[in-house]
């Protein structure tokens, strides 16, 4: 059997670790200082330790300086120029820009329109055209386009472009399987976890309601890409009798204490529909929390009008019922004054705002997620989950080895204050749900395959509670990931310890 270089490197590092020759600390200037600290006492020891920690912070700040946020003055100025370019193209005004309905009406769906506003690479344009030809959902709000640089180099806006402009491999794979997409791309097995139409249930006390099956724009790696027909599909809202049946299901299940209203993006719906749904759930005595999953703070912060936040606040009653907003910021580049203003309006109603990030290649560089966490906290958002990108073939360009997420948690997130790193790294097991990656007892390395991929077995969250099936997962080869980082200009020696995370 032919084996790859990645396979050989896996075993080379394994044998080094067994022999105690991993050289994890060989590059550390703090090694001698750390030993000296252990030999000292009192104020002398404290000063030594403080000096060492200062050096660590300077190293962290050096990494963080690589990732400018959308809150920096020069970036804000750039974005204003980008906005004016978009407004000129649409012959629109500032009042139009601030109107979320204008934004929705002018969602960009075609390559010919997008290339008039920003420059596209040949592959980007080809991929968008292929998506259009094969009715693969594609769309970007004018606001989100303004977060992109005109130049397609992706030096600063890589995560933003990658979020919505699909790689060619993605569109080719989805196009080839378009007819069977419901079976081919349902990675989480939602067909098997829906007790009634529009409802998904994987856990004891919470269930999902999906009343609206589209979004203001489409994320390439969306878990439910197989369900969405087109951006802002006019038929996205489920039939009234189907919604009613789902609501009656919640009413008849007192074991459900929390509902996650998601989709699609439920905040694309009208204020009246949102109000009616919240009113209905508020009338169910056993529903203690209404969670709303939305990417609107990121892609269309103008949606948070006074009227909408009043509706959300109406059903948030301290001591009785909680309303929570869970959003999906992927990169510090997405955090803007407009997004922060929207979050502030929500928070002033007493409503908590949380973030679920997906750990992809686009936010996986050293301390890149730390930069996001820090800015989220300043914006009033609590980091909640960091998801390992799902093992879907069509989104392989986004996937990162599990070892890198574990490394990030230990060597980067751990250096931040506790309130910055409240998110939990998780792997979503098909049909069963979240597996906490830091719980090492809940996953096992079974093998290393000839192509360098690790084969893991994931145990269900029900472990030690009841019997449930396990799941075997083929991961991304570490060496392939490191080669991709090198192509992006990264010094892969900075990631050398990745091999020792399992």
C-alpha cells in the first residue's frame, strides 16, 4: 500500500513523543526563566514570573496585530468608500442603505452584478456562474459586499469572501448531486431527527423550529445547504397548517423547555410573523427560553429596527422567560460599528447575545480566533460554541484537522482571560449532536490512514447515561492543512506542536 508523506510524518512525531523527543519546548525562550522561577521565592519570584508573562503578552499582541478588525479607524474609512461605491452602482441614498428592506431587495445574486462592484478572480466568477446555471443558492447583501476589498487578493477580506463566494469544487460537487442533494448533503441526518415537519430534536429539553427556509445571504458551508432552494426564496415560509402542527407539537411536549427558532434565518421574516411566533411560544407555560438563531447582526445589522427589538424585548421577562439571540460571527473583520450598534440595541432590552463560530481554514491561523473572541466581548457578545467544520465533501476546502482546534484551545484561547474564552469546542456527530472535544474520553483515535488522515471514533453525548451508537470520522490530513497554510504565507514552524494533539 502506498503511503503519503503525511502518514510518515504522523508516525515520526508519534515515535518522537514516545521517546520523549517531541521538542515541544525547544524554541521557547521562557524555558530557562520558568525553571529559574521555580527556584525562587517571594517578591523575587513574583517579579521573575511577571516578566515572563509580559513577554508572553507581547508575543500574543504580535499575532493579534496581523488581524485588523472592522472597528479600526482606517478600516472604517475604507468601508465608507466601499459603501459609496455600492450606492453609486445602485443609484441609492444613505437612507436606502439604512433601510433593511432596501438591502433585501438589492441582494446581489449574479456574477455580472458583483463584478461591477468588486473585482473577482477568474475562478470566483466561474464558480458563481456555475452556481447560477445550476440553481445553487447564492446571494450577498449590499452591506456585506461593502466589507470586501475591491482587490481580490483576499489579504484582509479572505474570511468574508470565502463565507459567500463558493470554491469551484463546491459548485461542481453540488451541481453534480443537485437532484439527490437531500440525501447527499444532509450530514447531520436531520431526516432521522425530525419527529414532525419543521422540528428537529437531538437533546432532552430543547428542540429546533425551522419556520423559514432561506436567508438574506447564503453561507457556503451551511449545514442545511440541502434544504435551501434560493436566497430569499418567496416560498420559504412554511405553510400555515404545517407551522400550526409544529406549534401544537411543542404544546403537547412539556419535556421541551427551550425552543431554538432558526432555519434559514427567521429574522428575514416580517415583524408580524416574528411577533406571532414569539407570542405563541410565550403562551406555552413549559417554554422557559426562546432562542433565535440569526446571522442578521453580521450580514444585515440594519434589520434591528426599534420595532424589532421592541418585539424581542416584549417576551423577555426576568424570572419567567428568557429570549436569547445566537449569531454567527466568523472573523474579526466582520465586526463593524453597524454590527456593534445592533448588538447594543438588543442588549439594552436585557437580551443576551451569543456567538457560534465555525472553525474553518479561514479563521484557523495562530490567534485568529482569539482576535474574534476579544472583539466579540467588547461588542457585547458572549462566545458560546466553536464548531469543528462538518465533514462534508463539498466543503473540504474549509475543513481543518481536529488537532488544530485542540491546539488552538490549549495554546491560544487558554492564554486569554476566562470571560474571553467561554466558547466550547465541539464536533457535531450526525444524528446525535454535539461532542465536546476537550472531553478526551469522548473520542478515540482509531487509526492513521495511508493518506495521512486520522480515523476517530466519537462517543455520543449520552455516554454513561444510556447506550447509543458511536460515529467514525475521517479527518483532514494534518500535513495537507500545513501545506495550505504555507501557501497562505504562514510559518508552519509556529504550528509544530499540532501533531501531538489527538
